C-alpha cells in the first residue's frame, strides 16, 4: 500500500474509532500493519512548545491492545525530555513520518527517551501520523 493510500485508510479508520470505542483495535491494527510497527499512539492537542502545549486526548495501543499505563508513564517521565516531540509538532500535517526521523543519530544512541522507545519496540518501523 502506498503511503498516500495508507494515510487515507488510517485517517478514515481513526474517524470511525473516535465515534465508536469498539473500533480502536481495528484502527490500531491498520496503523501497525501499514508501517510495520508494534504499537501506536494517537495524541490530539495544540501548541508547539512545552510552554503552550495542551493535550486533549491520548490513546496508546500495543498490538491493538490498550496500553494507557505506558502512555501515562511516557507523559509523566519521558515527554518533558523528549527531544523529538518539538520537531514532530513543527512538521507539516497530513502525512506519515518515521519516528526515527525526528531524532539525530546521537539522540538515537544516547537519549533516555529514544533508548526507551527502542527498548519498547516503538522506534523500529514506527511512524507518526501528523
């Protein structure tokens, strides 16, 4: 599936899941299969910098199962130090973006945030839809 088709199918699936919680596993599976990931996170918010960032909704799924406890741990422990998130928030919307692309090579090796994401299997093959 080409990236544009994948994006459109994923977006449609997310709209359906937003209206019906029972559809989240199918939406999660589609995201994971489209990008070869083992989990995915949907975050809805506004703001570009930590000073004005507001998160309204966050859902974290791993292999189509809810992993909200991992999302809470990320936001409480890692998000304030995540070097990639400000870069991700500044990218153009409406496309798939490899998570690896928002970190430098040095950050991928040494950052506690990216090392945790690699350990948890989040970075290999993962993508963000922005």
